[in-house]
């Protein structure tokens, strides 16, 4: 298990370099963990395009609502709060079934400033 964690952090190092370059070009790399595998399915130009790309991955019909949706952020809680409110409104989700939390400093440092997103379980 420790080896998998170390491998995941090592692969995040590559994302950190991309994040710095992406910040300059306003390119937002998207990072996902699916079935325990860290991947970067796409990138988007600008925050609004990144949100649209992230929302494509959310299918409310397949959400496991017995678990909350976690809206996460690296250093700016306000971005996660805004994203949570927009997502709840767009998909008609129950705001009582959402949580906002900061990701670890180790992961946040690798993903870059202003990083935000969500985590959810499917049925």
C-alpha cells in the first residue's frame, strides 16, 4: 500500500510541472482517480472550460447518494464553495449531502494553487 502511495505522489510530480506551465497559459489539467488509478483524462483552457469538462464526468443518475459529494480545494476555499454551489444548482443535488474540505498539503502542492474539484461514489 505504501508503494502505491509513493507511486501516486511520484506521478503527481509530473502534474506539478504541468500545473506551473498551465498556470502561465491558463490551461487547467484535469486529474481523476478511477478504480484507484491516477490519470489525467484531459485539459481545458480557462476555469469555465475546466468546470464544463469536470461536469461531464458527473452523472447524477449513477451517484451513490448514501455518501456525500466532497468538494475539495488546495488553497482557496472560496473556489470550492463557488464550484459546489454551481454544481448543486446545475444538477439539482441536495446541498445537505455535500461537504467542503481541503486536500492535503502534499497533494495540493503538487496540483498547484487554485486547484479545486470533487469526489463522489457511484452505484
